[in-house]
C-alpha cells in the first residue's frame, strides 16, 4: 500500500517560477526522501530529510518536514524546462521505502 | 562508476507466458530491491535482499512470482505465468545501507 500521498497530482508552471509539492504520510518514519522520475526512466534520488530535521536545502531544492502533521513539502525555485518530471516522496521506516503516487510537474519554456 | 543495470528494457509477451527480468546492482551494494510501478503510481516494493537472503518478500505474489539472488550480486525476478494485470515497470534498486539507487526498469506489457 502507498504510504505517501502527493499534492497536487499535476502542476504546470512557466520557466523561472517556483514549484511546490506536498506530501503526507501515515506512520512514523526515520526519514523522508524525494525522488524525480523523467519519462521512461528510473528514479533519481534528490534529497533526504531525517525525522529530527525540519528543513533542508540542496541547490534549488528546499524540503520541509513536519512530523506532527506527518507532512513534507518540496520547493523547486527558479524552475527550468529540464525540471519537467514526476516527483515522488518516499517515507522510510526501519528499512522499507514507501512511495506516494507522485506529482507530475510540467515546466514550459 | 556504473549504475544499476537492468535487462531487458522492454518486454512484450502474451498472457500465461513466463518472463524473467535481470538486475546487476552497483558494485559492493549488499542490499537489492525489486519494485513494481503501475501506470500513474509510485513504485511498490516486491522483495528486498540483504546479500543473498530475501529479508522482506511480504508483497511478492508467491503463486506466480519468484526471485533469486545467487552469490549476493545479480538478481532475477520471474513471473510464471504472466497475467494481464502484471503489465507494469519493474524496477531494481540497490543500496549500501543508505540511499537507494534505481535502475532504468523493465517495461512489461502482457497481451
């Protein structure tokens, strides 16, 4: 069963705009991870935030985690056409990674 | 360093036929995972190996699916017989106790 649920299901923006995706999960976690998947390709790990962290940055990515609400958000700043992909959050308990259904992001030039 | 290698990339078969997928993890990664990803969904874990031992196969449909990881390196996932509902992308991933690295997947279409 899927643990994470992303919101929105799809997002369409212009280049240069920011994109925000949200994720909710159900059970206790050790960490929360975000992955990107381009059409027809495998998943690429973007960023990991531990359960005792509240915010993390990596380049144009900013991730927040609120364990009291069991939610996380991924912000992509100054988006580019190459950011067009599906983005998945994945909640990790002891060892198992449980993915959400993903947000499809379309960045138009 | 080479990533996770999977083959074939695409497979089309008729229902009731057998099919096998192969995965070569990143060198030195002791943990190997098989996931299934249905269209419009996130990946779902089928089985996890620690070296050659299957430590989590609770989501593997054991009536028709089987997997092996001989010598704790390469792994094979088999479906016999395949059903229409098995059409999906089968992803392999490996890790060394941390981040999971995914292969490109095998896209299976069962007709």
